[in-house]
C-alpha cells in the first residue's frame, strides 16, 4: 500500500526526514511513533502529497506521490494535526462539500455522508455549525471527512491530540473498527495509543526510522533480562543473601520499605523465570510473601532506549 | 471540472456565511444610492445627455467603493485557509492549484457581480419616472457596467494574488489596497507629466479616463485588452504562489 524508499526532506537549515525507507502492506494498522519534531508530520505530509520530498520516492497504492499526485489523493483520507475545518459551515454542508470535492457522485453523496456520520457518531450533529462544536466532535468531523470517499488508505496525524480521556477511548475504538476495512497509518507520541490500536510500530527519531516491529516483538528484542519484583517480610540481610544465592539471579536490589515488608528488585538471566525459586525460598524460610511478579519492559522504556529521549519531550 | 464547480459554489456561499459580505453590500448600496441621488439632482438641473452615466461610473464614489471593496472581498480567500490549516485538507483533496485559484477568484467575481445587480434598478426608475423620453442611453449604461466589470475583475485578481502570498488577512488587504492604489494613481500622472510621450504613456493606464470613456459608451479595445491581460497575469502569479509550498 505504501512504499517509501530513501525519502529525504530538507527545510532551510534542517533535515526533517533523513533517508527513510519503509513499506506498509494493505490491511495493516501502523503506528508512527516519535517525539515532537522527529519528522512524523513531515513524512505524513509527503505521503499525502502536501509537500514534495527533497529526494527519494514514495508510492501509495502503486502511484508516485509527486508524479501521480491526483491519483494518490483520490485514494487516501488524510486527517492533518488538529483536524482543520471551516468553522462557518454546518457539519452536513461540510461533509457534502468534501465528498463532492473528492469525486463522490451527487447521487451517492447523501448516502455516503449519512454513512460516515453514523460511523463517527455524528448522527444528530448534521445541522450544527462546526465552529460551535467541541474538540471531540470536531475531531469526529475530521475523521468523517477522511472516510467520506471510502479511501483505501487513512493517514491520521495525531488523531487523539487534545481530546479528553473518554473521547480518546472513543476515537481509538473507531480507529480499531476502521482497521477492518482500511489500511491505516497513524502518528502519535502517546505510547499506550500505539499498543491499543496498532499491529506494527515505526519509531522515528531525528528523521530516521530506528525500529519497525510489532509492539510485542519490540519488547521481546529489548528485554535485557527477566526482572522480577517481590515483597517479602523477613530479615532484610538474610532475604537478600538468600535471593542472591538462587540460580539464574544476577543481582538483587532492595527497594522501598512498608512496615515489616520490603520490596526487592531481582534481575534474572535472559530468558529465565526466577519466580518459582523465589517462592520456594520464602516458603522454606517461613517468610511471608505478598507480591511476586515479573516485570516487562514498557514501550516507554523501549522508546527511551531507542531514541535517548522520553516520549513527549521536545528534541533539543 | 466537477470539483471546480463544487469549490466555486462553496467560495461564493462562504461570502454569505460571514457578516462581512453584508457589510460590503450595505456600504456599496449606500454609496451608490448617494451617487444616484446626485445623478437625479443633475438631471433636474438640466439636460445632461450622455454624461449622466459618468455620474455613476466615473465619480469619486465609484473609485472609493472599488478601491475598498476589492481588498476586503479577497483578503481572506487564502490567508484564512492558511491560518486555520484548512489549506492542508484542501490541497490534499484531488484538486489542482489552477482549479483552486480559479474557483476562489470566480467566487469573488461572482459576488462582485451580485453587488452590482441592484443598481440596475436605477435605470428602471429613471425610465419610469423621468419626463424625458430617454433619460439614459443604453450604450453608456452597458459601457459603464462593462468598465466596472473589467476594472473590478482586475482589482479582485490583485487581491487573490495578495491573499495567496500573504500570511495574514490584514497583510493581504493592505498589500492589495496599496497595489491597486498605486495603479489607480499612476493614471493621474497623465495630467502631471511634462513631456508629450510620458503623458500618452500614462494615459494608456489611466483607469479614471478609461471609465469615463466606458461611461460615455465608448468601448475601446485597448483598455479591454489591458485589464484582461493584467487579470490573467495576476491569476497566473497567484497559481504560482499557491504552488510555491512545493518548492520549499
């Protein structure tokens, strides 16, 4: 569906996208992840034919975004950041205008508009003036506009930006529902969003793709070792020495204290599980144990280890 | 072509969705109503003949209205899309730059034509109530309207270009006002220039004398060609300005 090869975009004095190559197959839902200013929006703008690339090529559905720009634009639904709309128009008016603009026939127009309104939860909002709608509703109108010509590919730039938590969940659910019929590329700097809706993640940092994999696989690859957390009530020194003596345990670090309870962070060797041994040790010594769990790397940690910055942090 | 009509309709409708259109209309009709009153007054004074239409189409009021209306009608065409970001949704729809510029321009021009329609009543009123058999000749009247259309079309195209280049509405309006103002005053050098050659050269671009000619019923092809080609040039430049984001 999308094929990007050696794509580079330079603005005066800065390289926004630097030799990026990736492919997206039909039917995929791909999250485009990066800190603010990493080059997400620029890449999406090139794909949606708004900006030309400095060098390299990008193809959407087999058409080059520069040479066959009109063909590409007929096949994509692009939602720019912040869902820009005409505030003085009514929702129905706007959607009908956009449908006609994107080549939906007059006969099909009314039906298509009704359909996308139903799907985006705008059933009763048709007569309302866009300028008076809340942020969440405006985002839905933007999404409805994306869908109105039934495009093969949806390109969504930060679709949940500025929404309240309930709206975020609604929009994510909508995207998940859309994934059954469309290929979706969405950008975000919110990590849980990627885990919630995407089957594949592209991580971009300073204009370069640094990782491309499923969220689970990324976690697997970056797992340095098995980390377990336990809370045991017992003499601290003894517990610690006991834990350190277990097979496969690399290191033990005592953590916070809560009355008689103390938390220990245990690093195990790669691919091992130290939890049964920890349980047995506690049982053998008669130490009460109230927590024992394995900790997985979160996407946040993966992100930091790949990009060297925390998500949402501005690039220096 | 289909989506060109869609865009053009939207642009024209957009005027009526904002209060500005009504403000311009009221201003326009007030000033021309006053012009008409002056004209009736002149007719009462004595037979003025063909110069009657010059009261309407060649007066100071005509120029004030045109010089103010053109920037106001065109300033938001592109700047608003740029500030709200809708330029991005617009240009990522399957439309061409030429289509967008022409739709916006023709939307503005259509509104401008609509502004003039009520003034047709003036001719009808004169016919109905004047004791003279022919208080206004058809020729000067048609000439006057043609002149107003040509000059208006050119001024609006300057406005479209300014809006495509500028970042903010006010910038676009000021730039347009300055540009058409300079063009307007260039014509006056015909009266000030010392040498014969310079006087002739300035007379060619004197909008004031063009309009006085048109309102006498004299349709010279030279000013027609001048305004049509200048309009085309402005629109061509506007298309390039909209395309400019592709060169950055």
